[in-house]
C-alpha cells in the first residue's frame, strides 16, 4: 500500500466498515476507489470518507458493519487487604521454552527488566505498533511499524531507547499482562511470571477513531480500541507464529458489551477460527461488568402486560448507547418514558422488519435502529443512541401482550465508556460476560481472589444469552503484584490479568506438547477441554457454574 492508502487507514477523515463478503450485498467493485484491507477470505475492512457516516449507515450496511469498541479490564482497587504474588509454573523444567505468547492491547514497556534475558537482551521477538509512523510496516497490513528483537536489542544499548524504537505503553495493561504471562523473576519483589522462558509478540493498538467514539457516545477520556484493529492484531500474531514456526498462546484481555452475548458476533467467530489453528491457544476475558448495574433482564410472566427497565442518568448532556435484544418471534413494542413520565416514543417491532428513526424530546435526541433479525445472532435488536440526554430516571417499557412469556436483555456499554452516574435501578448481574467471552470454543477466563478464594465482584457472570455454560475457568486476577509504568511493583486487578495468568499456563502446556511432539494436534478447543477437565472444584458447588465456570486454576 502507498502512503495515500496508509493515510486512509489511519486518518480521522476516513471511517472503517467491516464487511462479510460471504453474506453481504456489498461488492468490491462498488468500492473500486476505496482502500480495502482483507482480514481473511471472509472478512474485510473498507475505508470510506467520514462524511458518509450518516444516520442510516447501519441500515445501509448492517449492524455488524460499524466496528465495535473495546476497553481495558485492568484497574486498581481503592482498598487492598492482601496482595497475590504469582508463582512460577509448578513443573520446574517447564518454563515456556520455544513458545510464543502474543498480546493485543496497549503495548509493552520493553525497557522493563521483566522482559530482558540474563544476557540483557530482550525476550520480545516482535512489536507491531499500530500507532507508529517510524519504522517498517509489517507486510500486508499497511499501517504502523514493526520492530524486531534486533531493533529492540539495539535500542536497549542506547542512552534513550525511544529514539530508536519509539513504542510506548502509555496505559500499562499490556505491560502487566505480558509480565504475568512471561515476566522474569524479580528477587527484590518476589515477582515472577508463569512461563518465564517464553518469548513475546506484542501488538500495540491504535486508539479508536473520533467518528466512532462520537457515534457510540463514548466518554472522551476512555481508553478505547476498535474491532478491526484488534482482528488485524490477532491475524498478525498468528502469521508471525507461522513464520517463526512456533506455537503461540494468545491473550485477549479487552472487552465490549456491543452484541447479543451469544458468541455469534463477527469478533467471536473470527477468534474461534483463529483458535482452531494447530499450535494456537487463545484465551479471552469475561470483562469487569458483573457489578456495574449495566444489564437489564426480566422474564415477563404470561399474565403481565409488560416489563420495565429503569435507568438512572445522573448528569445532563450525556451521550451513550443502549442495545435491546430478544428472540425474533417476540412481537414486542418499546415505549420510552422520560424522567417526567412523558411517553416520548413507542417503537413497534411489528411495523417493519428493519428501519431507523430520530426522536427528539427537549434537548435530548435519540437515534434508533431496528433489526427484525440481526444477521449473525438471528435475534431482534433495537439499538438506541442517546445524545444530550437530560438527567433523571428514564424508563423503558417492554410490551408483548398478555399470554406471552418473554425474555428481553438490555445492555449498556462497558463501565469504562460511561459516566459513573449511569446505571439501571433494577439490574441483573448475570449474562454480563463481555464479548468475545461468550464464544463457545474460546477459553473464557474469569477472575478470582487467590487469597480469599472468592470470585471478583467485578467479574462478568454467565451463562450466555443462549444459556450456553460460560465462563470456562477461573484464574487469579485480584490484587496481583505486577510491574507498573511508574516503576516498581503494585497490586492491580481485572479479568484481563486472570486471562494473562491462564495464557502462561497455556504456554507451559504447549511446551509439553513440543516435548512430546504433539503440538500439531493441539488447538484452542483441546486446551479448553484440558483446563476445564483438570480444574479444581469445591464441594458444595455445581459445575458448570455461572460464576466459576468449570472450576479454578492456581
């Protein structure tokens, strides 16, 4: 790709659309003058002028065409009663030798001693920094810069390494996850990663474009990445492992609440396909939405006329989105009631299979898109986008008539994308596993406190919206002692850290497969089976469990 093409991929003046060539009515010939990136033979990304993102864009291209937004899952607890120091994999001779660990996230602090071998060279084989304009692009990707082990080793010898490899983790999540999975032992802090001899391949994601953040009403200071960059990042990890002829364990610690939570969205399908490759283990996080009061679920008895969600908006001029999902057979109507109890609008799903509209009430504007049957989930969807929302309690009345037993989910975006004063007054903590954690054949990891042996309050709960058992496994993720960007070590928490812990275990298992010469027979579904089969289980609990999955690892 030439420089003009690169500009279209990264420029704020161009928007990105994800297309599925196998089911879409979009033809490549329709976009002869546009830059198209192929993710694989099925999915691609089209870059169009941002002014073409109109109010009916989803009706033109479909709900899944607009990239979903993903956020980080690492946080600091305000009160820390006890911290957990990671233990190296229990088999002394298994240390991740000959195995790659891949992370798609905020990057890595490559200068940290956790990522340097005894001879002071780096254990990082490659970094693809999607944000960098300085360096060689990875072949076939068209943006960012790729830095090799040789580049990083050279930079580490210089007084200012960033003059030579200008890739910086300015968030810290990627660094923490890499350290848990494969960081060196630190005698001063007693810290150690799981598979300390594994090597790393890192993707630093570029942040989501402004048009996308505005479309979804994501708050300005949120760390936000977009779906197509993540998918391309995973593609890069797989191709790098194939080029090096090495097995790879991939950590996906990011989360989104955009979708039906049934494992049938594009991201889940693509990652499942990647995980089916031999020599690949792919673990994903449950997210941190379990106690955030951002999910509504009520099963309406047949004798009741309606169910009603109550949403608190604590400040004026708030932007956000909301997704209502139900079965396509359910002939529901949605009435939106303002804080003064005015019926602002009624959206009847019987009037048309698919349509969009605009609702105004004072300064509040609500855009809606109705899909009678969303392509991948085969469920009915009403997507609401609120702009300049007035504060107070908004109510959403879901009517399906007497005699109908109905089940309807409403999800708000992940907490990191919202102001803290937005929440349901009548929430449900279950079916809160973030996407892509609902995908059946991925390894979905929840977080628990290894000192107290309790599931993290924040951890997303199962099952999926199709009632498929998830999560798969619980791993330590609360108050984990990890290297931080400010220097030294500090306890951090989050389901992404539990996922990194699990990925370290996967690397150790893959090394065992190498020693037995059976790695070519190992993939993510097989690794998922091994972890769930061997998981520790407590008497008195039923498994699979919507909190613990099939058990826990230590």
